[in-house]
C-alpha cells in the first residue's frame, strides 16, 4: 500500500443538472459535470460561462455611484491643464493598472504622470512623504490605482494640502473609509453588479467611463493584472480574461513584444499560463528587488529597442529573484522545523531576508506545511518588521489580522494574502495571538486536501476530452484547471527520468487505451510501488506534442496504491550474510 500525500475530496454531483446540460448544450458528460461543480447548473448560466463572449457584455461603468463625479473632475483637469498624479503599486496589477490609467487620461488630454512607491523605502500604498512631495510639485489631483482604500491618514493630509484624491482600488476595506473626493471600489459600491475586479479591471472601468467607449486597445494591459493578481475568473473577469488574452496574443505593443522575446514565447498562442508563469514574474521582479518603474516604463515604451532593453533587465532581475527565493525558503524552513512544527499559524522573521520576495516564500511554505504563513523582515535601523502573509481555505487572513490593529498599524490585503508592517518587538506577540485565534478554527481546516473534479478510467482519456475541458479556459482563481483521478489503472511501465532521476514517468493501461504520466519530483516512488500494482493517479490532463504526434498526458500531482503490493525481487542481487 502506498498512501496519497493529500486527502482527495470528491464533490457531490447533481445527476439531473448534468443530464440536462449534456442534452441541451450537446456537450460531454464530463464537461457538464465540471460546469455544475463550478455552480453553473442551469442551461442559461452554463451558456453564459462557456460562451461568455457571445452571452455577456461589460457592465456600464456609470453603475459605480461616484463615477460621474470622477469623469467630471478629470474632464475639468484636462480643460484647466491641471497636473494629475497616477499613484500605483509595485506588483503586476498595480503596474498594469497604472499603464491603463495613464493611456486613458493622456488620451482625454490630461497632463498625467505616474508614481509607484518603492517597496523598500516607502512600502505598500499611499504614504505621507510621497503625497507631500506631490503637493509641492504642483499636482492638484491624485488618482490611486490598486491601492489607497486603507490610506485614511494620507487622505486627510491631502485634504489639508488642498489636493483632491480619487481612490480606485479593490483591496479589503476597513471599517473607516478615507475622506476622498471619490472612491471607485467594487467591494463597497452596492450599485455595481460585480465585486471581484482586480486593480487593473477597476482602472479599465474608469478608462471606459472617461473615454466614452470600451478601450479594447487597453485589454492587453488590463488582462495582465487580472490574471496575475489571482482574482476569480468568473463573470466580468472571465470576459475580460477571455478577450484580454486574445488582445495580448495579437498585441503589437513594444513592451508585450519584448516580453514575448525574453520569455521565448514568440511562437504559439499566449494563454493564462503565459501571464502567470512568464510575463508576471518578470514584471514583478522589478518591484521585488528595486523600483518597479522600469516595468511600467517597459509597458509604456514607444520603441521596440527601448522596450527590449527594459525587458532584458527584468529578465535578469527575475533570475536574481529566483536565487534569493531559494535561499530564503531554505532558511525559513529550518526556522520552522526548529521551533514551530506545532504552530497553527507560522510567523517567521529574520534580518537577512529581502522583503520583496517573502510573499513567494510564504506561498511555498503554505504548500509544504498547509498552514497560514507570515514571513517578516526585521530592519534594525527602523526597528520595524515588514512582510507578507499567505493563507489557506478556512482561515481569513485579513479578518484575523484585523483583530490585532493595536500592534499592526499598517496592513492590507485579502482573505488569502496580506502585506503588513509592525514594530519588530511585536512580532512574537503577533505570532502568539494568531495561534491563539487559530485554536477556534476546526482541526480539519489544517489538513491538506485537494478537490478532485473528475474520476476517470484510462479508457475515458482522449484528445477530444481534453479539448472539451479546454472550453472552460482561461483557468484561474474560482475556475481552476480541472484535477482528475485516473483510478485503478494497471502499470504498464514505471521508471525514473531526469538528470538525477528525480522525476517519474509511468504508462497506465486500460482495456482499450494507454496513458502516459509525468510526475516532477516523484522519482522516489519507483522503489515504493510495485510494477504489478494497480494505482490511482491524481493530476491534470494536457496534450503532449512531439515529432508531429499529439497524445494525452497526465501531469501527476499525487499517487496512491490501494491494498497490498507484491514486489518481484527475483534476479536482484542480495548481500551475503556469511
């Protein structure tokens, strides 16, 4: 018997809804099952999801209650030649939102400049020093993108300085809102019908309003933040992602072409993985190691030569970032193993770490320990600790942090992720409190589990099935790439592959078909699973194209053998006991 590393959870099925979708939409049982699991149980809802480009349109941006006054204010700024500062954030969402807003405002005639705070010297969101500088430079209006909803003191300062403030954001608001001229925020505006937009999506709504049309030429920018910021890809976000990925693939923008070149993606069609695993990390790398301005300059570049130089710089920084992450992950793991193995919430801190990458490392520790994780960087000069947290289902990180505002003067984020700054002397107290708060969370919340979408036989897996599943793309938050279990399959072959034999290749056999499987990092199981065993393998399906041939392939994420195994040791050398 070989046990799976995680608990596989199968959702309940609605047989009647599945049958109706299968019949009415002329789709496979598997696709109908996936649609119902994602909440699209009636025919109209399923059609709206599958054929989103034909069934849905973008919501009217003037459904935001304060959008008319925003448009009037910006038109006045254009007419009177006011200087407007676009105040962004240093991640992909903030950078792409800044680019969207800049294009929209300059097209309507506004004298606009962009400002992105430095993660290391200023931190996330508005800060008084930057706002004071802006007022001194003559800016009479500041419009935030992807930040600002927590900047209560900063908004008050701007009011004293006589500078108007428009906030466009999507992060979790606190009980008290900033005193701003206007706030465009899908979470707090009851009149807007969709509350899950990313910062870039909110910026696109403002662009739509001020230009009087949906600026399709900006979809290639807006899709970057929408996918990279991990907002749910349903409703209006799904429409934006679907159309945005097409726009991204067709884009002639120098910055996008430069990214394609440094990521070796000049051939083929761009998809959500191109953003999540190629473009996104490179755009993020600038703000993680230094200033994010080169990333914004690349997206706004007018010449291919300038864009390529900047993209190459981002690519180099991304490689540096990868090395730093590897080192910090090793050190953080050692600290956890030394004293925190029984903690429900891991709060880990060091003076040596780069605060720009600790969010990535926190995600890795969540994967390894299935616990909420906060990684903090002590700064001995200021006496403060700055860092990021990542969480698990069932532990609302933003809500739990909100219970500790007396020692958390500056934090913001979502249920699943947050950034924060606090006094170093309060880190131990934060750790104690969060673990105490976690005691009321049910034990099963901290048991790693994966939701399995489909249980299949080897004979069920075909290119047609993978094509059907592909109709659900683009995949992301709220619409994950389906996980399947290929159950009770015979092992035709199992072997180690890769330079250090660290990876696994299997061939699963059914009555009519065979299926190849690849498991990165699973090479060790070869000695633990008998070649005569029947296995159940969990993973995702993809098409393997090689030498002009196309065939299904399973990317293995977990593996299980039920029952006893028989190993054949005949012909193997044994050590003499004499």
